[in-house]
C-alpha cells in the first residue's frame, strides 16, 4: 500500500478511483485551474489554451454552472484588471460556449451589473473599461435572449435573417434599432480602449497593451456580422418605407460606418492583430440605400482567424500522489493519515491497487488519444471552415459580378428600347414628310385652279371690253337708248371694278398661302433629313449594342459555368466535412463505450470509499475537538491571571494592548472563514484548526495584557477594562465549548468575539497619552515650523521694543524717560540673548539629527524619537510665548497701563523656558559638542539678562513711586493707637490674601503638571513592551498647545517676594 504524507484533504476523502464522481472531481479541478490561470491580476492577455479549456468545459457539461460557481468566488471588486479579464473570458464563453450558457448567464445579470457599477464610480483606467464592457455583455445577453434565432456568435445565413425580420415593417424597424444599439456598445468599447493607448510607442507589443487589446478580437467578429445584417435590413426598410421616414436611420448608420471603418483600419495596422485575426476592409463610402441596385455592390465582410499551432500542455494527473504537501497543510493531518493507513511501506500493494493503477493508465492513454483526435478534428474542421469562408467570399464575388452583369443587361435592354422608340419616331417623321408632300401637291393643284379661274376672268373682261365697244357703236347709231346704255355701262364698269378687286385680293391670298406652304415644305424637308440621320445613327448603335449583348451573354455563360464549378467544389468540401464529423462521432461513441466499461469496473470501489470518508470525517472532528480543548485551556489560564495576586506586579502600556487587541480582532475574520469552510466541507478542518490556534493565543495575550494595563490606569477605566477582559474570556470559552460539541458546532458564532475585543481596543485607545495628538510623520515638519515661529516671535519682539523706545522718547521726559529707557534697553539685551540662544539651539539640533539618523531621513529620525521631538516643540513654543508676553508687559509699563511685577514674572518665565530648551537639547547632544558649550554659555547669558530686566524694573519702580512721608502732627495718642490697630488689621488681611494666592498658585501649577504629562511614559517609546510602574518624581511633559512649564532660577535670582515658586524641569 502506498504511503502518502501531507496529501490534500480532497484526496484523503476517497481512494484513487475512476468513477463518475472521480471524473467530475477531475473536471472541476481542471476548470478551476483554467479559470484561475485565465482570470488573474497580471496585466497580460488571457492565454488561448486556458480560455479554450473553459469553453470545452461548457460543452462538456452543456452549460456554464461550473464556470459561474468558480467565477462568483473571484475577488472582482479588489482588482480592476481581474474584472477586465473576467469580462473577456465571459465574452469568449458567450460566443463560443454551449448555447445553454446564455440562459445560465441570465441568472447572474445582477452580479455583472454590480461589478460594472462598482468600477464605474471609481477613477481607474481599467475600471472605466470594465464599466463599458459589462454594459456590452448585458446588451448582448438581452439581445440574444430576445432573438433566439441569432446565436451568441452572430453567424446566421441570409435566409435565417429574412425569417427573423419577417414581413412586418414594424418588426424590421425594431430589429434594426436593436442592432444599432448593439453596434454602439461594441464601438464604444473599442474607442475607449484606443483612447487609453499611447500611440507614440508600439503598445501592441507590450503586455499591458495586449491586455487591453485582446477583447477587441471578439468585438471585431461581432461588428462584422452586425454590419452585414444592418445593411441587409436597411435595404429591406427602404423597399417598404419612404426615404424621408428613414433619414434618422441613415444618419445613424453613416456615423457607425465611419467609426467601424476607422476601428478596422487602426486595428489592421497593429502588429498584435496581424498574427491573430484577418480584419476585412470596408468600402470607402457607405452603401446608397436610395438606389436598390446598390445591394448587389455590397460585399459581406468576412473575418478569418488563422490556425494556431497546437501548444504542448503539461499532463495533469487526476490525483497528485507524488507531489509535496501544500504550504498551508498542518502536520497533524499527516500524522492522522499515518495512524489510519499505517506507516509508509512502498513494497506492499494488493492486486486491487495494481489493477486500479493499470486502469488509470489505460484511461489516461485513451483520454490522451481521444484529446489528440479531437484536436486534429478541430484543427481540420477549422481549416475546412476557413476554406468554406474563402469559397463563400469567392461565391459572393461571383454573385456580385452576376448581379452587375444583370444590371448591365438591363441597361442594354433599356437602351435598345430607346433605339426602337427612335425608330418609331423616324417612321412617324417619314409619314409627316409624305403628308407634307401631299399637302404641297394639293396646294399646287389649288394654285393651278386659281390660275385657270384668273385666266377665265381675264377673258371675260376682254369680252366685256369688246361688248363695250359694240355698245358704243350702237349708241352712235341709236341715241334713243343712250341713257339706258349709259346706265348699263356704269353698271358694267362697277361690276368689272368689283371683279377686278376680288381677283386681286384672291391673288394676294393665294400668293401668301403659297409662300407659307413653301416655307413649311422647306422645314419639313430639313426635319426629314435630321430624322433620316438619327435613324441611321440609331441603326448603327443598335448593331453595336446587339454585338455587345452577344459578348455579355457569352461572359454570362462563362460565369455561370464557373459558379457551377465552385458550387460543386463547395458540395465536395461539405461532404468531406460530414464524413469527418461522422468519423469523429463514431470515435466518440467508441470512447464513451470504453468509458462506461471502465466505470462499471470501478463501481465496486464506491462502498469502500464511503467508509473511509466517514472515518476521515470523524478523525477531522477529533482533531478540531482537541485543538478547541487546548485553546480552552489557554484562555482559561489567561482569565485566571486576572485574579492572580502575583499578576498585580505585571504592567503593560496602552499602545501594546491596542496592538494585541487589533491582532486578535483581525484573527476573528480568519476564525469565521475557517468555520465557514469547515461547515461547507467537513473533510478538511486544517483551516479552522489553524485559525483557532492563532485566535486562542492572541485572545489570551490580549486578556493578560489588558489586566496588566489596568494596573497603571485610573480606577474607573481599570475596572471597565477588567470587566471587558472577563467578558471576552467568557465568550471565548463559550465558543470553545460549542466547537467541541458536534451538535452545537454549526450554531457557533465567532463574530460575537468582535464586540468585547473592540471594547478592549477602545479602552486601550482611551488610555493612550493625550499629548500624542500629532501624527509622528508630522513631528519633523512641526519642529522646523516651531523653531521658525520662535525666531520670528523674537524678531518681532525686538522690533516692537525699538518702536516703544522711540515712542517713549517722544512722549516722556525726565525720570520717566530714564526709567523707560533703562527697562527697554534691558529687554532688548534679553531678546538679543534669546535670539542667539535659539540660533545656537537650532545648530545643535541639526548636529544631533545628522549624527543620530544614520541612513534614515530627517522625518524618520523625528518620528523615531517622538518624545524628544515633542520636548523641542514644547520648549520652542514656551520661548516664543515668553518673548511675546514680555513685550506686551513692557508696552503696558511704558504706557503706564501695567504693573512692574508683570515684567518680573515674564522675565522669570523666559528664563525657565530657555532652561527647558537647553535641557531638551542636552538629552541627545554629544558632551564634547562645541554647539552644546555655546548653548550653555548662551543660557547663562539669558539668565544674566533676565536678572538685569528684574533689577531695572525694581529700581525703576522704586524711583518712580512717590513715597509719601507720614505726618504725625495733630494726632493724639488715641488716634495713633487706632491707626496702628487698623494698619495691623490691614497687614493681617494682606498676609492672609498672600497666603491664599500662594496656595492657589500651587494648585494651578499642580493641575498644570497633571494636564501636561499625567498619562506620559518616560524614556524612549517602546510600544512593543509594557511600561514599568511609575516612579516617584517621574518627569512630566507639557502639552503642545498650552502655556509651558516654568524652569527654576538660581537662588540668587529668585525669592519668595517675587510670588514665583520653583518649577520642575522637564526631562527627555
């Protein structure tokens, strides 16, 4: 029997086998590995082999249940790159996965939307892309669920598109709008990706750029199909609706066309896409939907994915037997396994184990062969698909040429019809010419008749003339009938004149008609000549068109033959694909049959595995119960120390207590996680045991340090801290008891430990020194700021004293001028000495920092020595405050608005403040430092100048005060005795008032020291160790924002009459 140490819990739960459950476990393991490798936080594109395994997994289980079960557990909100690669993998799974993936993803729409909304609110580059990508995925899922005729890969035939669109124009209109929305989401993602890329460098060759560009391969595939479908639908809409109604559709299509063309152009220029995808070229301009024949000019864009070389993948065993233990497995599991199955012995193997190993090897061999066959078939199918795509492109080109030839044929027919119409027009013109000839002959006949009638009229006129001559002869013969003859003659003359006029008028009319007919005849002759020329040209063009039509018919026959040949080749390729698919199906059936036989041979092992699994569960709970019992003992011991008298001498600092409480509070999360994992899978208690061990030690440490901290705290906070520690221990012991009981274990709530631990943490925060209200990283900047402020205050004080001196010289005279000048001069000397002391202290401080910081920065040195730094800040503030107060007091004295005692007190304050600054500087300084010697000399000078200010003030006060001499004249004995008693009463009252004021001063100083350093800890900061018990005479540190403490003066400069008591120096 094999000896396996430190194996995973999932292997301990069952013996090696090849049942359905084992195969499912192997499938889950493979999918988990592929998902973890494909979706990670590395800024690199998703590897194709991992995505291919995930897609094959969806076909294996006919859905995406396993994919989503692992994807839900990914920490997508923690990394925008992780969310981006998740969206990429989901896009590939939707396109190439099993059709049921679409319905599985519909159930997780809310998760996808939440991820997009989360990253949409954050200012992150990948987060912005994730927000856009999730909107695209949601649009894709909604579209394909609404239109199941379109698969997620968007590859359908024109017949399916026609069937999906239907004959209702409203449905076609709505489908076009939805495809426009779909295309907008795709183009928006591509534009956002290109907007984030730096075009000045070869970004497509960098892993960061490829990580952003990788999902655009799927976008290119989707856009090519959507573009083809929208063109088809737009032509269909224009055939049903007026052009004005579809103006908005055309504008939107033109905008998308230019964006898509720009996207394809930019992508085809990148080296990254050239080896992964063949991007089609769009035409220069969009199709003209107003011309129905433009549909024949449209070419469907075909995207070709080149065949990738197969990658050699590392074989993965179903059960890792020889691999070492994982890092997080406790050693106790190995001991339990050895106790259960016996010690290692490589030579002991029964027949069943050997048979199982042989069967496993056979299954692995068959599986490898089957996978190889699948890969070869897949590769061959991909090649055939590529050939089919190329043949379809060629067929589409042939169809386009055929359509173009039909259009040309139609144009030729139209031209021939025009020629025939011209011929008819020529015939009609020939008839007009004949009619004009007939009219001309009729006109000539009419003219000849008119001429004959004219000749007849002339003959009649001549005959009448002859008759007239005969009549005249008769008149001469017979005079009797003269009158009658005259009358007849007149009548005949009148008739003759009338006939003559009528004849002339008719002649003129006939002449005009003849001229008009001649002009019409000439025009008709010209028209006839033009018609004859046009007819000749038409006949010539008709002969040329007939010859061209014969040529086109011949080309049409040739194209038809080529198309038939291509169709035959396509049918042959399709038959070859069907043969390969049938062979693959037979191979799959054979593999399934062999797999069933192997599963039947391994079915008898299931009963043994169930027994071993139950035994393993009992042993895991036994380990958990032992760990809980040990943790209970540790916690019980910690709780008992709260009442142990020997523990009263142990102390700890609030900082250390806060650190321990925070660590214990953090360990509660691990305990909750381990408890949840154990409830989910009782086969592995390692996580819960490890978390329980860590929590018990940290909780016990927190309880012990809480009791130790309470020994230094005031009474009320100490009592609250002890009570909170007891409550924490009680809840921890209750939790340990629940974990030891198998019935109560599911109801255990580790989260209940948060409340007492947070209480201890809050009490520790409250017990921290109140003076530490400035962050340590700000101390260094504050030191420089306070030193500069002190120097500025001193400079301002010197300037103000000079102004006051000038003002006193103008406004005072005599003794007052002398006293004011002496006081102001002494104050000026004191300010100059203080300024020199501050400058020397600054130089010494820089020397201390340079010699003590080492490789650290100046800010780190100040943060490390925060107590000393705070002392420098407090001393600097005290010096600046004292200088300001001294100037204000001197101003009041000069203006006779203040008291001379105020100057004396301010001088003492300045002396104490400078002493505090010197003491703070001496702590870190080298004893042999020349700056330290100069600082001490400056301190002595300051004390001397302060004494001079006090002496000048006192002498001036004595000189100014008008001492009235008492006049005892006129006083009797009784009156003198009465005044003596009143004076004694006044003296007693003043002494009592003085004593009360001195007591009040002492109380004020006592309260000042309590507020300044009541919670302070001496020495260097050591947050990792408990502070010792307070010593008598422990030094106190003044607060940063209060009036500083007063340092003592030498005995020869201080007396009780000044009203000032010695102050305690601050030690750092």
